[in-house]
């Protein structure tokens, strides 16, 4: 190798660039990363400290388990809102899981290419619709239909199974059932899109391994595709769940906003975001602090779920083991 | 399943017999004018050759010559590629696997396949990987499954290495062990033919050796077709060799003849290392 050639390669880079270029880049990226982490931590800390007045007044567990929320007597307990949030979200997830998985499997494995991409666009459109639109649709289309069904169930129960009536609640359409249904429709695109992507990423070698053993199409899906894609499918499920937990507008429009326990299947209920949106305008003092403490609790639940999601994905995904 | 249907003696078999080969030679499969199209392009054209029962047949040739394409036509794997189309016949025990009414799923149960890269099912244990095919067939009895696991792993020369950890994940094995696990998985359903698509190309020399050593044992139980880009491997493990070039079968014959006295000058150019 001629030394002359070696020198000529370096001519275009100034010594300053060589000394600083990489460090500047790393430094800029590091600052931006820390900024994101910092915003999250500061937000959590500020919510906690703004809610600390309420948490101190009722005690952390007292606030969490208290079932009275009464601005007149200035007593605040978070339990109805926590319960309502968990019930609506988990109910929606239970309803949405299998349809979402079915859509994903169909779009990747069965649909012809044009239909598969049409489905993808439809899912993305559904995912990007503002939630107030879902709320409007829920209130004016879904609620009347739900009420009609609820009425017939209610009158049947009144005649044949009166012991069910306290469980069912009043068939007014607005309430838990409608909220769960609207939420389920809203989160299907999230769960389905992620499931679809992870199913599409299953290597051809895995499919062929199953086909080579004489598997039918459905057996290939069961033996090779779903086990391989389970990490991504579960990640989508948990993302959908966090989305449902925080959903505000669509839920507040159809849930009826009653914090009176016990909740019933048909009757009105409430969630943490509904409480915040309904009361933040007039709240002051201890009530405002209690709303912020509610926000802090939702922050903690979402954070814990995201950690759980990361852990499950790590445990369940097969990529790391290959 | 193993009953022999009457079969016309293919011209190449007559030639082989005339050349002084063993008289017990029976074709298990036979390709008759097999052509695979990808769209309008011919992947491999008009291939006719026998595949003899309980022998190892090697398919050799340079990259892109069509040997893998031909192999995948032998158990209807091209059905899974929408643009691929197969013409001609591939007989298994005298019956065309492309005949109308033949279920490709049945074909693949009788003609197993081992792939280029080891592809065990990553979420399953060693045991469950081996019985995956049997489970598809509805076998549930534990003693039957246990026996099949031991027999298949023995035949794949993996039993001694894994018999104490059958419940460990299949992915915990080394690359060479994983490939033998895949061979055991294919053998568990007792196929008549085992197609191997460059089964050692992703393995180190020692693992390669263990798979090659396996071949002479395997052919006692099953008819083997192996695609390899490694001519020495073909010479070491096979009884018959087919040489492919640019989508065409140039020469087929007993391995010793193809490697020592090739009839076609193109075969000679390839095996003497003039190209490829």
C-alpha cells in the first residue's frame, strides 16, 4: 500500500470535524433522550405533588378505596372511578381481542393482496378517527340500539329471572354496556394492526416447516404462526388496553357519568378520565387536588401496564432466542 | 401406504441396469417432464428422472440452476407461491402427485422436507418439536408419541445427546443439533421420501460431518433426495446424482459414473472445477 494514497483519502475531513463530529451527534441525541425521560418523570412528580393535598387528607389507601365523591361535603374517594376504568377497559379488551386477531389473521393469511391492503387502510383510518366522532356515533347510533336490546333482556328477566335485575340495572342505553362497546370498537384497530404486523413478520422458514410436515393452512397458523407472533400480538393487546384506560371523550359521552356504586351491567358508571373532564372546570382546593390525584393514579396504572407489556414481550417473543 | 403400484420401467432405469447396477433398484418417485414456471419464466424445464427407493439422490449444479426449484416441485411446495406453476408429472409409487383430486397436504405428509436453515418451532420443546407432525395426524397416545420421539431421534443420530433434556426448548440446541432435530421432526411421521434442501449450508464443518454420516443410516428407512452446492458432499453421500445447469437436467446417473465418467462435457467441466 502506497502511503501517498492513504493520505489522499483523509484530505476531505478537517481536523475539527474529525474531533467534534461524532461527539456533537452523540451529545445532541443524548440531550434529546434525557429530555423525553425527564418530561415523563417531571409530569409524574408534578401530578403526585399537586394531588398530595388530597392524598394527605384521606391517606393514600383511604383515597384509593374511598367510594364517596361528594364536592358538597368535600369528601373524595377514587374507588368508583378506578373500578369503572378497569371494568370498561378490560371488558372492551375481552370483546375486542378475538375480532382483532381474526382480522389480523385474515388480512395476512387469507385475503388477496388488494383486500389485505384495503383492510390495512381501513384499520389505520379507524385508529386515527378523533374519539369525539366515536362518541357521537355511540350516542346517536349505538345507544338507541343498545337500549332496545337491553329493554327486551330486562323485560324477559323481570318475568323469568327477577334475581338478575339488580345485576342488570336500568335499561336506559347510556351506561356501562355502551361504553364497553364503543371502547371495543375503538381499540380493535390498534390490537389488529400490531397483530397483523407481527404475523406478517413470521419467517417463511417457519411456515414451510409446518407445511412440510403436512399441515393444513389452519394448522400452519396454529403451529407456526401464532406461537411465533405471540409477543407482538400481546404487545398490541396491552397497547390497546392502555389506550382504553385513557380514553376520555367517547366514554364520557355514552357512560352516563354516575359514581354511585354498585355499578350495573346496563346502568350508568364513570371512569377516571370522565371524572376529570366533567369536573375540572369548577374544581378548586381539595376537589382540584383530588382530580389531580386521580390523574396521578391513572399515570401509575398506565406506567405499570407499559412495564408489564415490555416484560411480557421480552419473555414471549422468540426473536431474542434465535 | 407402502404398497407398490405397478410401474413402467423408465428408460433411464433400463440404462442403469444395462450399466450393471443392482437389480433390486426400484423407483420410489419419478419426474416426467416436470417444468416449473415463475410467472412466464421457466425455473426448471422438462426434467425427467427416477428417484430410487432407499437410495440417496443428490441434485448438484451452480447457483440458480434450478435444483432447489425442482426439489420443491417434488412435494408441491410451489403451491404456496402464487406466481409458481408446475407442469408435467411427479409420480410417487406410480401415482401423479399433481393429478386432480390429490391433496397437497397428503403429499407433504408422505414426502417430508428439511430446509436450508434449521427451523425448529421456537416455542416448543425438543419433544414437542419431534411430535409436531404426529399431533397434526391426531396421535395422542403417550406411549406412541414416546416411542416415535425415541425412534426419530435415534434415526437422526440425536438421541444420545438430548435424551436427558427432551423438555428443553428446541432453540437451546446448537445449529447442527437443531438441523438433526428438524430431520427427526420430518422422520417422525414416517415419510416415504425425505427431501433435503442444502441441509448443511448453514452449518459448521463438524455439524456437516454429523449430518453426512447420518445419510447412509437414513436411507435404510427412507428415500433421500438432497440438494447440495457442494460437489464433494454429493460424491460422499449419494448413490445417484443429477446435474442441473440453467434450469435443465444435464445428466443423471450413478454417482460414481457421473463423477468419474460423465457423459456430457458440461458435467465434466463442472465437476472438474472449470466453473461453478
